């Protein structure tokens, strides 16, 4: 039991590092360029360089906002999963005690 407690403590100390280790990368620059070129091909955007640069900037800005929102949601989901794991893995939970008593 002592080893399990040490392992759980190590996981809890290391987990914040894991949460921030992997960010969501939507490759916004490439996506923005692709959007602008597709709009231009379809005739939805002027071929004027200034209009394309502005459309590219807007696309990049929106993509970055989506990326940040996805990271926040992903981090919240990971934290929720950790909380659920911690509380579900407790052997002293009342439900687990009842199951142990039924097995005896």
C-alpha cells in the first residue's frame, strides 16, 4: 500500500508538467494561407494583395483564438479525468467496501 501511495504522489507532482507538455497545434499559418488561396480561387476574395493580406491576418487571428480555446478545454478535460481517476481508485470508498464484503 505504501508503494501505491508513493506512486500516486509522484503522478500528482508530475501531472502539471504533463498537462502543459503537449499543446494543441492547428498550424494556423498554413491553414490561414490555404483559406485565403481557396477563397481567391473561388472568386470570393479580390486578387488585390492588400485584401489577401488582410484576409490572411483575420484567418490567422481566428485560428489562434480557436487554438487557445481548444487548449483550455483540453486542459480542463485532463484535470477532470485526473480528479475522476483519483476518486474512483480509492480502495476505502464505501462502494468498494461493500464489494469486498460481498466477495467474502
